[in-house]
C-alpha cells in the first residue's frame, strides 16, 4: 500500500469518525454565561475593546498573504471581522457570525491539503461540501437553542477538531507542496490559544491583558502559519 493510499484511507476514516462523534457523543452545551468575558473595559467608545481590537491580528495576517492565497486569506479576514462583531455585542446571533468563518476556514484548509496530498477530485469535494457542513453545524447549534436553550454544538466541535488535526496528520502521511512544518506550527499556536483562553480573568488580573484577547493573537498566528504553509 502506497503512502498516498494509506493517507486516503486515514482521511476517510477520520472524516467518518468525526461524523459519528458528532452524532453519538451527546449534546455539548454552553449556557448564557459563555458570552461574558473577563475584559469588560471600554476604550475610545469601543466596548470590550481588548477582545474586539485583538481580532485585527487576523486582518493583518490576511492582508500579508492576500496576493499569494487570496481565497483563504479572505476567509481569515472574515474570522477577524466576525469575531470583532461578536465581541462588540455578544449574543447567540453574533456568535454564529464568529463561529461560521472559523469552521469554513478550517474546511478550506482541509480541502487544500487533501487537494495537495490526495488529488484534485477529493480536494474539490471537501472544498465544496466542507464549508456547507461548517455553516450547517453552526446553524444547527443556533436552531437547537444556542446558549439560551441548550443548543447542541457537538457537530461544530467535531468539525473544528477535524479541521485542526487532520491537515497536519495527512501532510505527515503523504508528500506534497504544502509545508508540513508550518501546519504543525499552526496546531501549536491553536493549542496555545486554547490554553490562553482558559485563563481569561487570571491573565487580565496579572498583566492587564485578558486571556481571551491573547487567545485571538495566538489563533491569528495559527492562521498566519497556515497561510504561510501554502505560500
């Protein structure tokens, strides 16, 4: 069995596993307190200024690679805009504007790596269907109740994990143009972002910058690594 065949089987199994997990793991819910972050400061009339303005890092990364990877760069910029809108006025509806571009971007990255490692046809399938699945996963959470009435975010979580973990693993399994080390660096930045977000209030108290604002910077660094991998 060739490395490409092994990678293809692994990719199919991973996508199937993510779909099964989204169904059988039970609902993953977040309550209304999910919308309340540690940094409530206003600056120059901007509410929650730290969490809003830190999203500019996504836009900077997008502009840097706009000519080299225009489609993906625009998706990254969309992350920054969507997250900025959400943190300006947190609600279930604006959170959907935050989550949707994240999920769509991850599926575009996955499609690009599949195209690079496994071929144009499977890559086109994922690049076409993945963003649709991403938007549907967020819509499903909102339709089932959001934070106010027990909305199930399991499909979104499963899709996000698939989009983060599968591209670098696939890149390790089969050779291609997209740089594996930059994809691995993106995962490291993503993990750092999750850790920083978990210490939102602690970091705000310690250094006057909230963990969630720093999470945005680390996540933007992850996006920049992904864009660099394809440059």
